[in-house]
C-alpha cells in the first residue's frame, strides 16, 4: 500500500511537471517570500519612526497631540501589516519561514514531568533580551499576565524574577540587562553629587575601613618622627588607627502601572526612564547634603567635621556678603581647595550677582562676582576659582546650608559591587486592580571620611573639607 502511494505521488508530480506547474509553485513561493520581506521592511521603518519620536523627546516633556496621533497612526499601520504578513506566511509550505513541530523537537524541546522546557534562543545573547525597547518588553509582560497560555517566547527565554525558566507566571519576568544600564545612566547625570564623591564597592552588605585621622604636624599619638643625634637610640611610635564600619542602605521605588498605560509602549518607556531616576537623584543629593545617617547616608550639614562660619555683625537677613565667602574660603583646608566646589541654592545666585567688596558703603560699591565682559557675557560660574553648582537639596536663602564649600572627594559613597539599579516586575501585587508593579532598588550609603575638623599647626581656627555659613 505504501509503495502504491509513493508511486501515485511520483506520477502526480510528473504530470504537474508536464504542464509546467511545479515551476509555477516554486515561483509563487519565491514571490510570497519577497512580498513578506517587503512588508517586514515597511513594518521596521514604522517602528523606527515611532521610536525616533520618543528618542527626540526632551527628558521630562510629554508627547504632543500631534506626536501621539502620529504614533497611533503608525501603530494602526503596523497592525495591518502584521495581518498581511500572517496571511502570506500561511501560503508558504512548512519549513519556509515557519518553525514546524519536528524542527522544534530537533532544537531540544523535551517534556519534563508533564511540562515543557523552552530552550535558549539566539535572542538570549542580546543584552536587550530580543526586545527593541523597554516599552515593548513591558507590553509583552502585560500580555503574558492577561493570557498566560500565549506568552511571548522572548519572555520565556528570559530569567524570571522568581520561579523557573519555563514558567514566567510564577513571579513575573526580569528586565533585560541593557534596560537596567540605560536607567542607571540617567541617574549618573552631571548634577548628581554622587559622581563627585569617592566611590567604593563591597561584595557584602557592609565595609570596614581602617582610618588614620592624625595630622602630619601632630606631635602626640600615631606615627611620629624625631630629630636624633649621632649614636643616639631612636624613639619609637606606633600607628593610631580607627575602624569605621559602613552598612549599605536601600533606596527603593515601587511604581504600579495600569494596563491602559502599558498599551502605550513609547509613553511608558519615557515615563519610567525619566521619573524614577529623577526621584533617585533627588534623594541621593538630599542625603549627601542633609542625610540623618540612620538608614540613609550621613549628610554634610550633620557631619561632626563640618565647619560653619558665623554671619557678619550688621549683615542683613537672607543675604550673602563677600566677607562670608572669604571667611569660608579661609576655613577650607588648603589641600582640599583644588577639588572644592560651591554648592548653592539657586536663590543664592541673586545675592552673588549683587555681591560687593563693601556691602555697607553708601556709594562706590565695587562688584566682585561678574563675568568677563559684564552681564552680557556668559553667566559667571566660578567663585575663588572654583565651580558654583546650584543644587535643589541646598537650603533656602538665609538658612544654614544655602551655600556650602566642600571637597566631595572627602565624602565616601559605598555601593553594592556589580549592581546598578535592581529592577523587578510583578503582576501579582495589584492583580485585582489590573496593575503591573515595577520595582526599583539601589543599595547605597555614604558618609564623610573625616571624623572631625583639624586644628592647624599654628593658629586656633579649625579647618575642614566642608564649610557652611550660619543662618542669617
């Protein structure tokens, strides 16, 4: 019987060949494949145009009505192209552009305890996990939550937040590594004070550092040197070290997202990559300036090593005088000046612009804070040769901490080794509200290296790595 079927099939092919139809079938397959390639090219162009709109959007800005309309139009076109591509692929024989069941088995898909293990695909070697952008990834996670039976293969091949590789519904899906790096790169912006600090890493949850806080001119305690005469026995001394233990604290953000927002992938990507890092920057800056040291970094204004300069006797309220600046500069330890910066509240800038050598003079005041070329030139950005950096975490004008002179290389930041922002996604936390929970965790702590201000070798005015101005 099998022999008869084979003969009949061969005879059928011969008859088709006689009428020239076999070549026609091959030609049709080629034409269909070419048509599919053209449609996929148009689809890729539409995706690129949508992504370009989001990439060109300034950070923090919302999409305009025209931009949203253009994105919606492109999405509609893409859906139409997807339907056309699916219809054309159905015309192709098995194996031409589609994976057949035998091929899948050959790739190593084996049942285990009644469950199927999904083998790793080439997309796993992609740092994006096979996704074009974070918005597409989040949209696939939402789709998996709504329909667990039709999970995108790219999610199944990614490591899960908890559970096993083949079952993403056990606890959500881990964000591909490249997206984590992109979020962290936004945190490490120019106005992030952490980038100016002395950064250390630990593989555990704490770091113990031996410190030597003796000064080179100190005559008691610690290593000492002596002038000795010929043949005299040398005097001895020993190090004076202190142990400083710093434990990591945890900075977190939990962001529930509605399914409606998840459907707008470009908007979600822009929002998640902008808002959460901005909040983290603000928290880190505030902790470096005024952190309590309990469950968070110890801030400059609360550090025992801070030196605070008193206001002038007749100084008006909510003002900064040149005498304040010169006295703050005099209390900055000289070797720290080369790295020091002025951290100010933006409200202080008006006082700096009007600062004069003699603020109490009734006439002939000489300004001291003007750019080369006068007010028409670029804004003056240096005072005593050091940068002036507006920071929102600084206190309001007139309060202690509205202007700070600090060498931030003397402030230690401790981070978890090998970690940026840890990102997890879960559908279970707000399941009854149809929300997806995006969680961001960053482990960090910090404190000044200095335990106290130093007394000079000659004189009685202490000096430090950080100097502030008392309230006016």
